[in-house]
């Protein structure tokens, strides 16, 4: 029986969802700051306005970094999800339950196509076979 996640980061999926939401929020904040920077550059006058514009630019840069790292984290979490599915054969079991075709119990040797054979085997003229699962 699989343990149900109780905390927000008990599963890779919940962490992935968090970073998806975080990325959307950061993207919205980045657009807002960009609009403020554009407005400030149009009406720039005086030292006070220059300091405010510099602060907005620093905030924009920081939000850009946060957006970059959140996107990287999402990609890493997606890779981890894929690896977990491969390691625990979650995709194979999901496909097996959805398909109603019977899997043959006797395994037959299936020749490897020439384009997938190693160059050494092609030169030797050897024919490798793979046992079908």
C-alpha cells in the first residue's frame, strides 16, 4: 500500500506543482516590475526618481534570477519524476493495466536491425539477437 503524502513536499508531484505556481507568480511579478520600470524611465526627473529606478532595476534582476532558478528546479523535478517512473516501472505497470492484450509467456529471439548493431558487429557480419520481453 502506498503512503499518501501528508506534507506539501512529501511527493515529487507536489513539489513540482509548487514550483509551477511559484514560476507563474514570479512571472507576473516580473511583468509588473517591468511595467513600473518603463513608467519610471518615461517620467524620470531628479535624484529621487533615479534611486527609485535603480531599486526597481535591482528588483527586476532579482526576480529574473528567481524565475531562472524556479524553472531549473521544475526541470530537475520533472527529470526526477521520469527517473522514478523508469526505476519503479510505473509506466510499464500503467500500460499493462490499460492494455487488455495477453503477454506471451514464451520468449522469442528478435534480431537487431542492422542500423542498431554496433559497427564492429556489422563488419564481422555477426547477427545479434535480443530476447523479446
